[in-house]
């Protein structure tokens, strides 16, 4: 069946005929104008029921079915201008006291709100929406024209009058119906403020009748502005649920209005209008002059085609008579034909928010400017803080009445009124300065009028919203937030220079809070660097925020030299392996990647000093430069302030940061040249023209100089500069960097005393790798050994053949074989796996070079023959065939441990324990080194023994006079000499080498003779002591006296130094710690030493008896100089005195 093609707009039914007929019937029954009195509207018999039926049709048919058919029919029937507005006019004139007429007026208001509701283009629109939206947009403009003009300019006042009874009721006594009436009235005012002529549709009637100026004048004349001001001042008390609607009305009244022009005086406004007119005429004149250069002539209808011979001899064809004028026009024509239109990816369809677009400027006439300025001043004085504080709280708690678009409107409106407050103060300051001496001195106002948005809660909300918009790429929301943040910074900047000290303190506190967070700095940088293809309004806000933020931060950092900022970084945590094998197995079952490095979302917060030069250098990159270059590309439309902003950035790049190389790109240089020299240059009458001219001259001058120094720059002019290229062009060489390599793992050793052979060692290490799940690494070692053995065997056969052919030929050593990893995993394991490295050392592999870094070469040395490699390979195979147990002591991993490298504290403690007996000085350098090893006991056992042997001695009864420094120095030298001579006589068997057996027989005979005499003499002394006792031995007495005297000297020297340091209290504290305090020789007793208690109690009386304490002898008491009591340290039963203290 063939379908008949019908032209659109003729016989196509856009609305269901039944719906149209029923709606038309309701409109007809509603009422109309009487034939006798054409100016008087007459209601129908049941007009209230008709209004309610129309409302049901709008709700149940259009809203429920997501259609616009009923609204289209009502628009075609002219129900607003022909019925609703006349009914409201009738009620305002005669029927305010009639309840029935009041109900009808309220029903009309209920219909006006949905019929004037703003229409938006979004991605959920149906065919029905696209069919009806253009018509309804034009119909709404007609509705607004009728509302502002009809009824003797009382329709807005009538809507307000309908809601007055509900406003008079206290908030606690209002019902839901009263709140609904207030909401209807405010939404009606909002809709009237929103409706504006659509630029994409043909205008009908005079556009000035529905302009912003007409709206503001109507709001002022019909007391709507007074109502809004009253409700804003009482938001926190009587009108809690109306805050969002009030904010929307303010947004649509002030969006796009230039605050500077709003607060200009009449004289300034007049001169401004004159200058604007002159600039427009000048632009028109320049455009006409440029056009005349290429204007068509009487012969321009003829076609033209020419050939252009280029430098390389090739011919190019250019068409058009413009190419005949001069060579420049010809080349421009060629360049235009070569222009590459880069295909752009299909952009994601975004919902149109034309009604909330604040980037389009709005112009007001003088009357509307005066009315709006008066309203703004009154609002700043009384309604700013209550309204915006309440709206911010509603946004924070995500109230149901708050929509996504309201957050954008909130930040833009806050920023606009903050700018208005700054401009108003500047205007007042100009007036005061102008009338100086004529008017009385007026005290400056505090910034408390706008303090509701200068608190920490607002900053938190703003920062969170900015980061969310940046992450979600909601550019228009971010645009409004950047405008708000910029105005907050400028307001704080003026507060800092306020004559009021309170304002100065508040400004200092706010700046400290804003600049303290490094995340704010990083966010500003990310916004500037992230510009791509957003709108010009976004670009303007972005560059202005960066300019203001950098300038204020620079000034604040200079005033606060010790400025601190808080930085947050992600922390990395490593999960440690369990020491116990059972715990490790259990953890492996739960999570196989437990031993790997994990990144957590935890934030590490730390404070650091702020360096402004370092932060400003972050803006010296190609992305930021591209952002400001794109902004400068609009130089013909930019104001002097905007051009100055771009000039300051390029000046900072070129001269403050010395990064002129970033500007050496062909398109940037061409833009700078066009700004000054043309074609279409900057207007030379602007105040910043001279500054731009000097900047461009210096940049081109540096470019020419740099081209002579770096010929490579000729090529780099075509491209953006990366960091390495910038460094090379600036300094002439590449930047030398040292890569921070990872440290090798601690060395692992085998602790088993039974693993003395290579086979047993291989069994342990291979078993540990197998239990770790690294059998692939063992197999790789097998493969390397197998291939190395084959290669080495071939070499050995070749060498044998050469020797058989010519026995006199010199044999060559086996060549080294490089150990090659099969992949990156094995390469990393060769550096990071300590057990694999131990296995490689056991099989005989060696590492080349001194540095142990990732990627270091390992080789099979030439000393290993093929037989050795085969033997090692067979041992590894046997180890792999052996089953390994992970239980208890059989686990081979328990027989491996990290090699103890020693720590600073342990070395110091060991240095104290390892005493060179016979010397009472510790820490002195011996010229030829000690001839016996350190104490072989482990640290743990030595400490346990020391704890057992610590005893406390009684303190001295009286202090004695300390010795002078010269005496102490002489005694120290004597003790050192004595120590060296005694150590030279001692030789340990650990230091006896094979070369010692080469001594002659005479020396050995003399040595054994002396040893025999020493044993006999010692036996005699022991026997004599058993018979007579130690007190009757004169030799023992002499030894005791010498020991007593030596100890007294040492104690006096030590105590003298301690007294100079004034550490008497430290001695008492050390006594409490368990150190043994050695008493005066006259008072101390001899401690008993037993062989079972101290393994250092040797029988060598000749070597150690001088240092062992004994009872003092009365006859020797006068020989000793009186010394003060001192505190001694004992290690293993021996007194250790340190002159280094």
C-alpha cells in the first residue's frame, strides 16, 4: 500500500484532534469579552471548574504521558493573554474581597506557573518535544510580554497580593496549602525572570518589551523586588523552604550584568557610553579600510587562475583575483588552501542549560541600572548573609528541593554579589575622595555584611565542589565555582588593607587557611593545564583565577617567610612475611599476593616549608602556555584588564622564570607579531599596547639570539617543548640525571653446621626455593648449567685437539660464559631474590663489576670445567628429586637466615665488651694492630653474663681533690705504653699461619724453655699461697699495691673529668641502672671470682693479676695520692676505664 507524501505544516496533525477539541471547549466555556463592552471580561457560569479541568489535563495528559499537546493547544487558543491575565486584572480591580474571585485568581496562578515553566533542551527529548518546543518558546515570550504590559502593570502585584495572607501567617502555624501558595507566587516570579527571546528563533514584536531592563523595571514598579528583599532578610526565621527559589530569582536577575557598569556614576556612565561609541565607530572604520584593500572591482566577475613558481622549481596553481594584488596575498591564498581541518571526535551530547548560561552579557538601560543598583545595595546590607548561609546549609545536607543546577547558581550569585560589594566600596571611596572637606568623615564599614560566605564551611563546600566538577568534567559548574573563588580572593585582598584591625585579622586568617592546603595549589594548576576546548567564559575564569591566585600567594609568601603548607600524599605499605612457617602457609592460602607491595588509599599528611619559586615553576609548562595563548588569541575582543592579565603571565614566563624557550613556537611567535604589526593588530589606543609592544620586541630579540646559539631551535619552532628539549635549548646539553636504583636484598647464609659440603648446601637452598614456589628458577639454573657445560666441553675438546697438533702452542684459558636470563622476571629475581643469589654463588657463578645493581652481569668463570658443571647439575637434579618437608626443623627455609651486617649500637656494645686486657685505655689505636682476636662469645650470652655479674659497691665517704690535667696525661701515656708492650707479647693461635712454622728450631726451643719455667714458677706460687695465705706473700702484696695505685690513678682521672662536666647526678642515676660503683681502695673489699660464674676468670696470674682487685694494705696507703671516689664499669669481672670519655 503506497503512503501518500504530505508536506509538513499543511495536513499533518501535530496534536490529537480529540484532545484539541476538548481543550478548546474548556477555554471557550471559561469566559470572554462581552459584545456590548469589549474592554470588560465576563466569566463563564462555571469558570472555576473549567480552570481546574484545564489544570488536570496539563497534569494527567502532558506530565503523565511526557507530552506537550495540551500546552500547545492552550498556546494556540491564547488562553494566557485572552483569559488568565484579564481574569487577574478583573480580580485586582473589583474582586479582591470576594472569596470566590480569590479562588478563581488562585486557579489562574496555578495555570500560569506550568505554562511559563522554563523549557530546556536535553537528551531525553522525544519527537513530540522537538515538534512543540520551538512554538512553546515563542509562546512563552508572548506570555511574558502580556504579563509585563497588560492589566495596568499590576499583574505581578496581583500575584504577590494572592500570597500575602499566607505570608502573614507565622511559620509555625502555616499549613501545607499556605506553603504551596508561597511557592506558586515565587515560581511565577522566577519564570517571568527566566523567559527571554530565543536567539535561534525569529523574534516577534519588540524585543525591548521582554528584555532584562523591562523585567527589572516591572519588578521594581510592582514591588516584587521589595518582596524578594523582605523574604531574603527573613529566610532563617519565617521562610526556610523558600531559600532556593529566592536564590534562583536573584540569579536570573543579575546573570551576565557587568558590575563595573552597574555602579558607575552618571558622569562616568556618560563618558563610558561616548568612549564605547567611539571605539565601535573606530572598529567599523578599520574594518572598512581592511575590506577596501580586497574589495571587488568592476572586473571581479571574471575568473582568474595563475601559476606560482616556488623556490624548489615546482609550480602551484592559485585561483581568484585576490592573488593578483601582491605576493603576500598569493601566499596567503596558498596557505588557506593547505589548511588542515583536523577531524574532531564526536562530543558527548550535553544537556543544554541556556536558561542558566551566565556567560552571555546583558545590557541595561539607565532606569533599570538605577533600580537594580538600589536593590543590590539594600540586599547586601540586609539579605546577603541570611540567604546564602541558609542555601549553603541546604546544599551541604542535600535537601530534596536542591537540584544540581542550583549549586552552579549559588556559586555564581555569591561571586557576583561579592564583586558588587567591592565595587560599591570603591565607588564610595571615590565619592569620599571627591567631596573631601565638604562632607563629614564617615567611619569605614566592616566586611561583616558578607561574612556569611567567608567562613571555613563555605571554603570546604567550595573546594569539594571544585574538585568534584573537575573530576567529572562539569565545566560550567567549575566555571561558576572559579568565579566565586576569584571574588573571595579579591575580597580578602581588600580586607587585608582595610583600616579596621578586625578585618585585617580575619583576612590574615582566611589567607592562611586557603594557602595552607597544597591540594588547593595543585587544583589551580590542574585547572589551568587542563583547558582544552571549553567556552570563552570558562577560559576567562580560568586565567583570572590563576592570575589572582599567583599574585596573592606571591605577596603572602613574601610577608610570611616561614610559611608552611600541608601536603597529602598516598602512602605505600608493604605486607611483611610471617616469620613462622605455619603462619606463612596459612597466609598464602588466603592471599597469594601477600608478599607483594600494595598501595593503599591512606593519605600521609605532612607539613613543609613553602617555596613560591618552586610553585610558580609548575606553571612554566607547555600546557599552561597553550591555555594563555588561546586566551590571547581573542585580543581584539579583550579588555585592557584581560590583556594585562595575559601580559603578566608571559612576562613571568620569559623574564622571571627565564623560560623563554617555551614561547619559541611558530604559532605563538606569529600571534605576537600579528598583535603588534598586523594584519588586524591590537588597538594602539589601549593602555596596555606599549607594554605588549615591548614584551613582543624582547621575545623576538631573544629568539633571534637563541637561533644563533642553538641551530636546532629552527626545527623545534614547529613543535611544543618537552622538559628535556627545553633544558637542551636553554643550556646546550642534555640534563644529567642519576637514576635511583633499588638496594639489593640482604645476603642470606646457611646456619646449619652440618651443611659442610656443596651437595648439602645445594639441597638446603634448592629446597627453600621449591617450598617458596620458585621451582622455575631452579630449572632455569639447570638450563644455564647444562648449556654452559656443553659449551665448555666443546671448548675443551678444541683445546685438546690444538695441543695434539702442536704441543708447543700456549694453552688459552677457558672463556667466560655469560649467564643470560630468559625473561624480565628472572632478571629481577637475579637482583631481588636472595635465595636465588645464594644458589648462584654456591654453583660457582660470579658477578661482574663492583656495583650490585639491577641488570648486573653474572658469568660462569673460566675456572669451572665442564666436569664441575656436570657434577653440580647432577647434584641439583638429586635435590629436586628429594621430597622436602615444611614441618618444624626439617624445613630448609629455617636453615637460612640473613647475614648479620652489624648495627651501630651493636658495634658500640661489642667494642665495649671486647677488652684488650692489660690496657686500661679503651678505643686507642694500636700502631700494628692487636695480635689476638676479639671475644668469641656472642652478644646475647655476653649480655646475660654481664647482668649476672653486676654488683653495686658503696659510695665514697668523702670527696678527694682531683688531679690536674698534666698528671692525668702523663699517666695515660704511661698506661698506653704499658698496654702496647704487653699486647706485643701475646699471640693467639688464630693469628698463627702456615708461615709461622717456617721458624728455626732454636727459636722453638727457647720458647718451650720459657714456658716450662713459667709453669714451674706459677705452681710454686700457688703452693706457697695455699700454705701461708695470700697476705704473707710479698710479691702478691706488691701486685696488689700496684693494682691499687693504678686503679686509683685511673679513677682520679676519670672522676676529674666527670667533675668538670658536672655530672654528679648522673652517677646516682647510673647506680640505679645497675652499674657497679667501685669504692675507694681503702674501703672496698675483694670480690670473689669463681670459675663456674665467669668464663673470663683465667688462671694466668701473670697476665691478669694486676687488674684483679684485692684487699688494700695499710703500709701502702701513704704511697697513693688521695683521689676521689669514682664510678667504674665492669665487663666480665674486669674494670674498664676509658680515657676517651
